[in-house]
C-alpha cells in the first residue's frame, strides 16, 4: 500500500527524478516509446508476396506430429470408451491432413488416398462404437502412413502408436 506521500514508482511526490523528461514532454510508458511506423514504408503483410507466404506455411514435418498426436489420442479415447473424444480427434486429424494438401499440394493425391482408405474406416468404426473394427483400422492407418513415408523417400520415419495413453488427457467418457 502506498503512503500518502509516495508515488507508484516508490519515490515521494516531491522526488519525481525517475520520471523527469526534458521540458515540454510528458512521461511516457513502454507503449508510447515504440517508434512510429514510417508511413512511406508498407505494413508487413503488404511486403510479402505469394512465394514468401508459401514458404511460411507449415510443411509436413510440422503437421505430421500433430496428426500422429491426434491418432494417438483417438486410439486411447476409443479404448476407454470415450467415442465422442475419439470422433473429435479423428475429425481434427482429417482437417490437419486437408491442411497438408493446401500447404504442400504435391502430396494431395496421396493424402486423399490416405483419407479415403485409412481415415474414413477409423471414422466409421467410431460411429459404430466398434472397438474391434477400430483397432483394425488403426493398424491399417499406421501401416499405410509408414508406406507413404517410404513412397516419398522418408522410409527412415517409422511411426508407431505409443504404448501408453496420453498422460495429459482425461479419457473418461463424459
């Protein structure tokens, strides 16, 4: 609590040396001390061309771990009987795969094939709450993902389902 003779910066009202400015200026906080943009220079987005924007988009090296994470969570959610969470995780996984087709169009055909042949069976098994069919679909999806890695000269990437449930997620059906 401030005493009646103290200011917020700790000095007394008579001692404002910490805030003294040259005559004619006002005290300025950090936001006011930022340089003003040069009106002759365009704002950042106006300086980026399409090629620059394309390079900024996440590639599969950034998106695939997110996709794998979604599959991992879907598997353990389904095993716990939390079909709603499993459905949501697979739906988000599908959206990420579609994002991959936008950011890296050279993979569009293979991603479309993967969605149709491997993600849709996951979704169908979840919709039926059929754990046995879901486990088969998971096995097929993992094998197919690793086959696509080999197809694209990334055979050194071999994904496997983690042996334990994600520790940061309550899988209890709710």
